[in-house]
């Protein structure tokens, strides 16, 4: 039989143990609840991706989901090579297409933050030999970096005007991978409008921006992207998509023929438009890029706001484009990001600043509607996490 003092000590020990158990439960129960919620969200997203992929007959799709500003999980379905039956994985390499423009915008705005340049400066301030840019009436116009970033420069795109360059003969293969030389492919084209007066989306305008980044930074454009974006964010697969280079796990692209049959797409050379649509990576690296944007790892809060805010034209009309980023409503949810579309790929980066969530999507089916995928994924997230639009 315990002495009275021993009973008192035993009571204290048991009380402390009970309190410790309650404290542990107080921590573990919410943690378990969060894990269960995360699992439910992941299952819902994966189901949404599969359903949408089947509805759109997508060959392969990879998705990354960001919750509370961080990468939460990945989902995928289908094949990176249908004939060889190689499934999509986190190692699959997809073209970024026009999301590459966001890389160009950030590298230029980083230089602006460093005081190396100003977005109010003109093209000829940096590229003194760049030909005068004229409209169809023969008038010459100066183009600012801001106008290029916002697609208000009037530089010709693909089908909205006649593309005319400066013919050159090159001894080395693939000369256009040098961004300065890529300008020769369109530098004599007429402007499609007076700079600042209209919105006209242009990949070639971003090729011009990449040349300015290269000139101002004093190093090749792709090296600047690697040093200032890829390395800080731990993006290990991001690289130029050079078709003559063997890139492991590069996805086979698919398109629809005139009869509606899904067939392999062509391996077009995109080296000439690196800053406008020439990068490739895994879904992991696109998700890391989105995470970097949400957590402001690349530019200041002020610069990010400037990038994401919709720009206006000279007459005050608002556009749906900021500086390297699109503004798009997805099923009632206001998002910022960018989409991409070219041979072999369809991509989308969409972040919702209000809920601090995001979706990145890459497909090797160039005919899919990535906005529909993003809407379905955001809805699945909201249904499981009570995130309001």
C-alpha cells in the first residue's frame, strides 16, 4: 500500500501524463483532419482531370496543384508516347509554348528593379541598329519596353500582317537560336498599328524583348533565365527546346487531322522564338515557377502587382493583359497567369491570388481546351476546401 506522499506523487504524474496526451491529441487531430482533407482534394482533382481528359480525348495530361501558396500535389493521366505506351510522369518534358513569355517579362523587370533599365525606354536605346518601325502610312514610331510587354507595340504576330525580315546567309546551323539573329526574321515588317493604341498579341514582340534582356544583362538570354529564375527556384529541367538536341522523356505531340483522327504532330523548330515560346520542362518545374510567383520569390510585391494588373490603351480602354501575364476569369474565379499553344503542346498557368491557390497544366495534345481543365480542377479544390470563388 502506497504512503500518502507516494499517492500524491502518483496523482501528479498521472495528471501530467493525461494533460500531455490531451495536448498531443489537440495537435494530431487537426493534423489528421488536414491530411484527410488533402487526400480528399487530391482524389477529387485526379477524378476531374481524368473525366476532362476523356471528354476531350487528350492523349496525355500532367497537372500540378498549389494550395496556400505551396505545391500540394501532382496528377497525371494518359501517355507521353501513345505508340510506345509510355505513360505521362513527372519526368515527362512538355513545351511551355507562350508561358515562355512570362520568363522573358520577369527577367526584364528584374533588370528594371536593379536599375539597369526602365520600361519607359525605347527599343533603339538598347538596339541602336534595329530598323525604324513604320506603320502602313510610312510614319516612323518609337516603341517602349512597356508597350512590348503589354502587347501594344504593333509588332507583327503570325497572320495579322506581312512578315518581312532582313535576308542573311549563315554558315553555322541553327543561327536563330541566337536571339539577336532571330530579329532578322521580321525586323522589316510594318507595324500593324501605332504603338499604344491597340492590343495585338505578338510572339515576335517578345523575341525582341529577349534580345533587349540579353543586351542589357550582358549575357545570353537563356543564361539569364537560368541564373535569375531557374536556379533560385530549383528548376532543374527548364531549358530551350532545341529539336536537334536529344532531350530525355520529351513528350510526343498529337494533333487532330482534318478527318478528326488523333495523329502525331510535327517536330517544328522553335529555337527562333525562345523568349516568346521556346522553352520546355517537366510539370514539376512549371509548378515551381507558379509557386515562386505566389510567394514573390522572383520580384518585389510592387513589381508583381505591376505585372499582374491589366494595362490600358492610350484611350483608356482596359485590356486583359498585364506585363507578361494574362488576366482571365475561370468559372467566376479571377486568375492571372498565361496560356500556351503550339505544335505538340497546350499549357496553362493560372493562379488565384484571393485564395492563394494555383493550377498548372501541360498536355501533349495541341487541341485540348486548358481553360476547361483549369475550371474543373479549381472547382474540385473549392468543393473540398471551402475556397470561395
